[in-house]
C-alpha cells in the first residue's frame, strides 16, 4: 500500500475524495480479486476537509480490517447501505469474499 501511496501526485493530495476503499490488511499477500475504480471523487464544497491526503492517512492509521463498502456511511445512510455499497457487498458475498480482505482503490486520472 505504501508503494501505491507514493504514486499519488502531490498536486492531488489536497483535493476532496479518497483513493483507498479498503484497509492495509487487504493489500497484503496475494488476493483473488482487486476492485479498481476510476477517479477519487468527492464533493469539493460539501467534503472540503475530506481530502485525498486526509483520507489516506486515516486509512493508514486504522489497526483493524476496514472496507468503505461495508464500514463507511455514504450520503448520511447507515454504513454499507448506499446503492453502490450494497451492489459490491452482494458481488463479494456471491464470490465468497469478505470486503475487509479484498483490496480496493481508485485510479487517479489527471486531465489536462
């Protein structure tokens, strides 16, 4: 995970959004699946303090398993209940995978 963090451009670290959707444990060892999204998203007005750098540091400080799909509240809904979260959790359940064990992150697209 540290290698991936080192690839985040400095110019993007202050933007709202998040790169990692699973904790450190998910990125250790070989895994059967990797969930890869595009662009870290985030609402620059509503989530001004929730920057890529802030969120990455928060994920790195976690000491137990974590998945944004299972453990985060999105748009004031209970954790794991937004439309996308429920879809991803259903897919992982069918595949017999636990969200804390599946690495998930976003590719950052730099538009010029």
